[in-house]
């Protein structure tokens, strides 16, 4: 099965009204909610009914899914190197202004509380990691060469990638390559700025883009050489931490990568 193009993302929520207000304040367009189709719920293995709030940011689609049978809330102890940590990277022309808006809407910082400009060896981007009111991690990105990358405009412009923490980098690269993604230019992120961004002591992380034929958005593998977190059980589909990447085309199915991250086909 080839992952040709990301059709969207699904965030699981137990507080949809709070999150709808939060993402609207950030600049997302929120469409009216509708029931999740019974066939999709059965494919996901979810008992009972569910409701979906579709949202858009630029050309990217994100949906909030609430289920009648809720799972676990986002684990409070999960830091930026935890296996369940999966964030959406939101592109902006002004990281500080976007962060100020997010903070006023109820976001909490993951790192030191202000955008950080990474060194050229780590891409030279200005970034800020934070959580929405329910715990989902997000990142703001301001590229120094945004226009060359096709990002133009003001405010939040779209989603560049979804980043996932992986344990075995070679196994993860092999999984995504087998599904049609191409490895981009990798970097080794470390140092004071990375520590400020992640809220971790002296982190060292391999950052490996895996790109579908049509991107953005793409998938980014984060392999932390330090700290090394203990293994954790994969999230259940109805857990708040169970973010799904939805891929265009193919038969409807639910897949997990080697670390348990969720992928839905047939989008």
C-alpha cells in the first residue's frame, strides 16, 4: 500500500467545545459537526457513536473526533521525547504573534515559553512547541526562506508536517519507505536551543523527513538519542493521544507503524 498524499489529520477529543474555540482563535476555519459514519467507526474498532468537527488551515484538513466510548486523557507525564508525542507543525510568518494568540486562547508551553531560533545545522527555523487545552502537542514554525518553500501570507498558513517520536530509526525509515515515502535531508538537533524548544535537559535528536509524492504536509521522524524514554504501550484508538494521519486513496483500513502511530487509509 502506497501512502501517496496526506488527506488530513484526526485529533481525538473529550472536550470538543473547548477545542473548537481554541482552534478557531488560532485561525482555523471550523465547519459544522456531523456524525462519524458507522462504517468508519467499525473499521476503527470503536463501539458506539461519534461526532466529527472538520477544520481547515490553508489547504490542510484537521478534524476533531469525539466518541461516545472515551479512552484515556492525554498522559500528563508525556514529554517531548515520549513515544506518544506526535505534533502538528503549523507554519506562520510571525512565531511570536502566533504564540501570543495561542497562549491567550489557552495553550501551555512545552519548552521555556518563547519561540526559539534554531542554529543553521538544525534548519535555522524559529519554532515554539506547546499544547492545546486538552494536551495535544503543536509546533509553530517560521522558516527563514518561507517564500522559497511556497509559504506566503500572514498569520497561520498551513501544516508543514506531523512529527512522531520513534525508537528504532532504521525500522521506521524502512516502514515509511515501503509505503512510498522518500527520505529527505536529515539533521541532528542538539544544544541549548533544542533544550529550550523541547523542555528537556540536553536532548539529542535525529530529525528525518519522510515525504510522500505530494507534500506538504509530510511525516517527520524524531529519534531521541538522549533522553531515552522507557517503552510504553501503544495508545488505543479512542485515547486523546491517538492522533491519526489520514492518507488519500486505498481501501479503508487502519495501520500502525513500528512504534504504534496510527495511519488511516481511504481518506
